[in-house]
């Protein structure tokens, strides 16, 4: 997974992983494939959202290498979470990557009191992955505008009106 394969045609950015998926392994494959395509195709904008990212494969060496490859190309990532404490506990590699690439990230805490409303998704203008049932890891992945646009609008609304900057890379004390 660390070495990127050639980019598929622009109309199929996820090379066959579109459609419905179910289960932890399928979700992990979707996340890693999304990151691979972001790196290979140089996606400029990425938004990821989840309650706490506890069950995402962020801590794997493959994920971190793909994130490095993507970040070197100058993209920007917005990370939306209800809380970030589990990121620190479960994904120390991602936290270290984040320190290196802080200038490419904006981490925001979602203000919703209803945790069931927090989306679990990866989004770019080229591709979207959304878990519709996070507990069972059931979701859909698509390059179709009819899936990408509404999810992007929903995530942008969370950013604008229901989130605040959070998860600083360093804690300053006096």
C-alpha cells in the first residue's frame, strides 16, 4: 500500500471500490483507497469527519505513508470530530504525522449534542465515502456528483455553523 499505483481514469478515481460496502475490513479498505487516490491524483481538498475516529485505520503505517504522499503535494485537510481524545490514544502515528503537516490541516470539534447526527465520511470534490451505519461499518462510496455534492454541502455546513477550531498540535503553558 505504501507505493502508489498509476492513477486510474478521472471518471473512475477509486478504481472499482464504488458502491455499497459492509464490515470493518471493507471500511478500512475504503479509507486506504481514498488516501491512495488523494495521493496519486493530488487532491487539493479533503474533509474527513467522524465522532472520534477511534475505529479508523489512521494509525497504520500504510495510512500514514499515504497521508505523507498526499500532504507533500500541497493539499488541505479539514478534520471534523466530536472529540479528539481517542485520536491521541489510538493513533499515535497519525498524531505525529499531524504535527509534521499541521500547516495542511484544520482540526475542528463538532458542537452537536446529538452524537447520532455526527457524520462518518471522507470527502473530496472527486470522491466520497460515507458510513451510513458506523457501528456495523455499512456505507457507500462514489465518484458520482449526485453523492459528492450533497455530502460536501453537509460537511461545509458543519464547518461553518456547528464546529470550532480544536486539537492544537502543541499546548502552550505560562
